[in-house]
C-alpha cells in the first residue's frame, strides 16, 4: 500500500528577505520618512513598530505583499492584537 507524508516548513531565509524588502519599501515611502516605523523579526514573530496605530494598518499590507512575492503563504501568519509601548525610543 502506497503512502506519503506531507511536510510543511517555513523558509526562514525567504522570510528574512521579505522583511528586509518590506523595510526598504517602508523607508522609501514619503509618508513614513522620519517616523521610525519598521519591521523586525525574531525567532517566531514579526513585529511592526510605529508611532501611530494608523501607520501599523498601512504597514500590514506592505508586509503581506513582500511575503507573498517571496512565496510565503499568508495563512502561516497568526496576527495578534496590538500592543502599545509607551516608552518606545524614537529613532532618528
């Protein structure tokens, strides 16, 4: 009897490339210049940092587009609620 296994893995290299690409797009956008908004990646999560909540809402589609272009299935993302950091240092 034939059998097969399905294996689903996330390509961390492509994930890093997608986050880097999203950061480059963000830095070149006029409405984000000098705001300190950025994407950062840790072991199991991607953080979106911005001064205002509406900027986070604008950043999310940028990240999704970069991930999709790199072949990362958006269903692998698990969006969480916003966490507001009061003492977030502003970057120059």
